[in-house]
C-alpha cells in the first residue's frame, strides 16, 4: 500500500488553483448531474477537496446526510466551512479511502469528483467492490474525471496536459500515480453500470452517473 498523498498544503489554495487552470469547467462537471441526486438520503462523498460539491448537494437536497471521507484534515475542515449552516448534516472521516470500510451499510449515493484519478485501476476496483457491498439496490454513483478522448485532441492536448497535472501533484502532494485508472472497467466488474454521461472541454472532462446493474449480486471483497 502506497503512502497517502498529502493535500494539506494546498487546501487553502485549492479553489483558485482550479479556477486558474480550468476556469469554471471543473465546477460545471461536478454539478452537471446534481439534479439526479435530489432524492438521496445517505451519501458518501470521497475526496471532495474543499467541499464545494458537498455544499451544493446539501443545499439542493435538504434530506441528505453526508459522510465526507478524505485523507487530508485540512481539506475536511474547508469542506465543513463551505457547508456553513448545513454542516450539522455532515460527518467527516479522516482516512485513506483505499483502506476505509463504509460505516453506513445502505448507501444510496456515492460521489467521487476528480478523486479516482489519484488511484490505480486495482485500487479503484477494490474500492468499488467494498462500496457495492454497502450500497442499496437503488444507489447512484456520480463520478467526475479527466479523460483522454480519441483523435488528435486526445493525443496532442489531453494526454500531455494530464501528465503535466500528475507531475504537478506529485511535486505538491507526493502523489505517486501517473496515469488515469480504467475506472469504467473497475466499476462495471463490481456490479455498477453507466446510466448517463456528459462531456466537457472536447471530452477532457466527463461526468458520469452509475447505478447498480440489475443482474449484479453483492459479493464480499
């Protein structure tokens, strides 16, 4: 098991770093499918950075309770601050998602925005199997991620840009992953199926909604 990257040092700068590099595109990607999440009650949000998605989810869905998981205490403090008056509906967990066992056995919402790209494909697969065990049959998993589209844009623009981002985060946080995981295969093999997808910036960013596959059965990881 690799040592967890340390995002504490960039917690206060996370928002402006994002806006400086991608403007509002990452925010639009995170929130693209928010309208599909308004009837959830027990949500697990993993690696939401300073918590801007969590804040919007709490505002849009007055019934949802959120378990927020992150290895960075500083990021979780920022998340709670951004939740404001709705922070009473948030429980925070300082832990490595690669090891953490869900405390809510019947999750109906999982959210991972620009987090799975910090894991290897095998680590995403292990996480997905554990979350499938904890998920209700009607659970939804919303994913926002970088992607390398096919064609010239993917090879000339997207691939070098994503590698540059990995190098930057390796320097700033100690992240030791340098390629995007195959999260779609990992989620599919764990019993989830892709229900909806939106693309941004010519396919560099994707927002996906996953549900439980009708034929899937719960297997202990």
